[in-house]
């Protein structure tokens, strides 16, 4: 067996052990305390309640597989979102500087930004929102099905119709957004015009993507660390190509992969050195 295969199998075993502990912990919580009708249930707790009704279907292994699918499904869309965000920031250096100023005011330069810092970085959240508005990781939301006959925009939609929502078109609708093709994170600030109400990169309602909170947290942490730790510049000073390329059924990657010049910021060299030493040890 090759070294790479051994490493992958070992990582899979650790992942499965972690998920099993997570399932067991949630099971104890459900059995000991239960959930009221108004409580916010976790995804695993919902599966465990279904397991009591259909144990032969909702086995621990099946629940574990669904959790793995959720985690892995978000890796591609997360990396695409970060790539689009960095491309936009390099083409809008004033926005990049404003984001860095916010991070330094909140975190400083004595330590690396953490996941706990991300919720306080409101302008960074605006940047992520604006990136997902212009380039939603899944421009066509996952298919849904109408539960009742209804009329939408004058069109009759029979019960049982497969529905595919074009989030990309909604996010660039000039009747809803002012200058829809313009990258302007300020439109999502509190003193803006509240245009964010038309955002649905993760869907809406009870069927929206359960990974939304994790996506914002991960993308926010990655972007914040990249902005905080490095000086960024475009290759040969040329604008970053924002052409959209062919992707899968639900993703739109960049046609030209993101390329940039970066170097450690002088103010963060001591922090990066400490991290490097820790990794080496």
C-alpha cells in the first residue's frame, strides 16, 4: 500500500471516529434532555429522531455519510468563493485597504485573526455578501418541488413541479439592485438601502443550505487571514480577469485561475514566524 493511500485511509478513520463521537454525544443530549417544539435542533438530532422511527434506514453509518457529504460539498464552493473574493479585492484596492484597516482595528498585529473575531468584522461580511451576490457559488440553487398549485409572476405552477431558482439572475436584477454589476460592499452596510433582503446564495426558508453559517465562518476566516498577513498585488499590474468559466451543474469557477503576487506584511512577520516555528515543531 502506497504512503498516500495509507495517509488517506488514516485520515478517513479519524474523521469517522470524530463523527461517531459527535453522533453519540448528540444522542445522549437528546435522550437526557430532549427537544421542545420551539428548540433549534441540530441536523444530527433530526436524523436521530428519524432513526427512532426507521432504524433500518437511518443507521449511524447513513447519518455519518450525510454529514461527510455536507462537509465535502462545501469545500469546492468555499474555495471558489474565496477565489472570486480575492480577485475582486485585487481589482478594488480601496476595498482591500478598508478591510485590512478594520481587521487591524479589531485584532491588531500582535496575533493572528481567529474564528471568534470574524463576527465582529462587519465590513468583511459585506465583502463576502457582495462576492456571493455577484458570483454565487451555486448560481442555480438545488432543485425544489412545489407542494401546492400556485401562481408566480402570472404563471401557473402545478403541484409537484420541479423548481430551479436562478440566484445569479436575481442577484443582478436591475429592478432590485442599484448598479447590479458594480462591486460595492457598502450596499450591505447598516446605513445602506437594505438591498441584502434579495440575497439568496444559500436558498431561503426551511430548505436553505444547512452549511450557510459554516460557509460564512470559513470564508471569513480565510479571507481575514490572507488580508491580515500578506501584501497583495496584481501580476504585472494587469486587472484580474473576471471571466466566468464552465463549471459543474451548480458551480461557476473563474475561466482564468486566480494569480497574484503576495509577500508577508512587515507588521505580521513575527506572528508568521511563530506559526512557522509551531508547524516545524
